[in-house]
């Protein structure tokens, strides 16, 4: 099963590589924004996207993000995915 998790873009980290920082339930991670980029990249800051394996796959609105996060929390899948993201971040920091 593929799982897209809602995250909010907080900063553009590398415009040339189309990379941005996204926050997912308090966990920050760099993601590729090529699939959702339209116009100036700075326009994505504060926007919600669905993230899958390090890629922002589609834009979503804040209401949809909240509903999706609530559903994922209920299913318990978010915690597992966030733990995997945090572990990957720790491994990259080594």
C-alpha cells in the first residue's frame, strides 16, 4: 500500500534541485517539489502537499490535510511512517 502523508512546506532549501523543507506532525524533512511546482517556488511555502517517499506528489488544501491526518492517526499508520522518517533523518545525520 502506498501512503501519502500530508505535510506543510516550510522553506525552499535548494531551488536548483527543486528541494524544500516540509513538516509532518512536527517532523521536518527535505522533499522534492518538482511534481507540485507551478510558478515561483516561494509560492509553495505554507502550502500543504501529499508526501510519498521524499516527493511532494500533489497539493492539497488545509481541510483535506487535517482530515487525512486525522484518519491516519486513527489507523495508526502515521506513527509508523513518522518513526521511519525520523529514523531516516537520524541515519542521514550520521
